[in-house]
């Protein structure tokens, strides 16, 4: 390490086997107040009448901003390696995650 370099801080993270498997989500719902963001990760499946939330994350606005920056940085890295991510939604249209949402009777 050169003089003036900051020491690299290593973060030790433990992940239990159940969490390591991950949870698939194709729908994200976001709400906020002045003091927090609530991010619900849900899954909508064809033929089912409603989506189910599998995980809720509550974050401060500052941590939500850091998450946004981290996602932007990682999307840039992904696109550099694999190509641009195409989103086929048109402005103003309902987003359809690869299949049509159930219609209400």
C-alpha cells in the first residue's frame, strides 16, 4: 500500500443456505414516507388472481440512494459485458412482465 492510500476495509457477510437459494421476483412495489422507503418484492404468476409479496425491505432514504447508485453501476458493468438490457414497455402502457395480468371479472 502506498503512502496516502486508504486501507481497504473488508466486509464479512454471512448468508444462510435458505437465503442463498434466493427468491424469484418479477414485480416490485415501492412506497415511501419522509423517513423511509418500503420495497416489496413480489411474484405474479399466470392464472393466479393476485401477486404475492415474498420479501419486504425497509430502508432509509440515504440507503435507498446508495442502492440506486450501486444498481446503476452494476447495470453499466452488465451491459458492458453482455450488451444493452432491452425493456419493451412503451410509455403509458401497463407493464406486463412477459404475460398478461389476470383480468378482473
